[in-house]
């Protein structure tokens, strides 16, 4: 079972149309393990790095990119393009 997709201690499972509850809890735990500031960026969407200044802005931008990387890497290809398109049109 350890060789199945998503059962690694190094990443969250891939989101499918049938596993949202499991994916959500796993993603929350994974993001928290990367750091509270990364999880906070995902949980509180109004913490956009653009609104911060200096070193704080740089760190927030880095954390935002880490969070986006984790989330995008754990989506199926069909959903990946939906999310990327939505992000580009904001």
C-alpha cells in the first residue's frame, strides 16, 4: 500500500473527484508541516503579499509560491488548468 499515489510522507495525495475530504485534511496537515505562515496564506486569502512591504513582502511571496506549488502539484491535469486559468485572470 505504501507505493500507492498519495501515501508518501513527503507530499499530500492527489485530489480526485472522490477524495476531497481526505485530500483536504491531508493538504492542511502537509501545508502546516511546511510552516504555519504557508498554511495561513492558504487559509486567509486576504493576506496577499502585494499588501506587505520589504522583507515581510519577500517572505510572504516565497510562502505564497510554496503553497501554490504544493496545491498545483497535487491536482489532476484537468483541474490544474482550471486553477491556473483562474489565477491568471484575477
